[in-house]
């Protein structure tokens, strides 16, 4: 696979191949106990998955659970490409700081 090709330029098939390759690298990093590399590869997988989703399926004002963060939700303020910008919600507490999350982290 072409290393300098952006996820946004890849076809669905190329993204599937990239995710499979990244998962294999992550598995090896985890087995070897290379925590930092594992974390970076997990983030790359999350980003590649975001490009396989349709940003139009995510609307400002909607609230989603954040994958891997049970009980924490995310309210979208606006969309920018495959990133949803908004605020984390923990119970009644709304985080004042706005942040952008790849849409692949949001569960309906």
C-alpha cells in the first residue's frame, strides 16, 4: 500500500486493507508490550474507520455514547469532515471545553 496516501483519498477496499494491516501491527505491538506504538496504531485504526462512515449521518444537536468510554456521551455542536465537534457529557456534567472526535468513536 502507498504510504503517503491519505485516508481521505483511499477507496473503501484500500481502507479495509489498511485497517487489517494496522490491526496486525497493533497485535504485535501489544504482544511485545510496546504500549506507545499500540496506542498510536489504535488511533490510526479509529481514523481509518472514520473515513468509511458517512459524516451526513451525524447531526449537530445529537448525542452519542463514546466508544471505549462507558457512561460518557458526546453532544455534537458542528461537523467538520469526519470530525464531530462538541462537548463530552458525564452524567449531568457537561465539559466546557470543545473537542473534535472522529465519528468512528461515536455510537448511536
